[in-house]
């Protein structure tokens, strides 16, 4: 069961980052996952799915930063790797996705 939840989140992740939240179409996500909309709704409602995608993004970034930290590099090398990771990771977010987050979650951006 958890695998299907992960599949839904993964599919939504790609759609969110490319098209933004306003184009979120649960029917399309359900179709891409090979399930019905009713089955998708048993796992996530719209806002729950948005939250799950954001939580996954945070978890992935945190794990990547911990991996850099575990290398026990000299401080300047570690900083350079963290900055490089941050710069490269920023390309994961489309302007549409960030704009939609600001629009739909205005209290979190002030």
C-alpha cells in the first residue's frame, strides 16, 4: 500500500514542479498511476498531496545535505559543496511552482 502512496507522490512531484499547483489535476495523476480518482482520494486529498510533495522535497534535500556533512570535509570544501548543491537544486523549481506556492500559501511567504 505504501508503494502506491509513494507512486502518487512521485507523479504529483513531477507535475507540481513542471506545471505548478494551479494546474494540479488529480484525475491526471490518478490516470498516470493506473488507479481511479476514488482510490487516489483514499490516499490523499488535494492539499494533503501538496503537503506530501513538499515534505518529500524537504526530506530529500535534508538527506543530501547530511550526506555532504558525513564526508567530514574541510570546512571550506564542505561549504563549497553545500553552495554548489543549493545552486544546482534551485533549478528543480519552476517559476510557476514557486509562484503558486506563494499564492496558495501566502502566510508562509511573508
